[in-house]
């Protein structure tokens, strides 16, 4: 459930970090293929990636889905904006949009 406190923490984090990913596992050790693929693509641009492990907190796992109105994990924010999940990031990587966002 998305509490006011959790909403504020998410908003602060996405405002203060260029790239934020809410994922299964950590940036160093992803726990699912989609999260791992997204991290790999994002890191290929050399941008610092701030990760949040939704497996460590059921409140965060449900809260981030409510925050974005997006049903799946991972969820990626770039420059304070919700971009989408692993498939969208992969598509943006292939068509050059991601390079524009991350420069």
C-alpha cells in the first residue's frame, strides 16, 4: 500500500537521482532476468543507477506499482520521469532514445 511517507520517499529519490530502478534484487545482484537486463542496458551508458530491491519490502513492491499505475517490476525512472519496464528500456536503447535521455 502506498502511504504518504512512501510516496514522499519515492518522489525524493527519483528527483535526486538521474536513474532509479525498482527491481527484484540489487543492481549488483539482480534476482530476475528482466531486472538484470534493464540494469545491464542502463549501466552500458555509464550513468549511476540507484536501485531499490522490492523483494526486501512488500510495502515498497506494492507501493511502487500504485505510484506508477504500472503492474510489473522492474520500474525505471530517468530524469525524474517514469520510463517503464525492461522491454521499454530495451526498445529505447535500440532506437537511440535512451542515449538521448542519459547524456
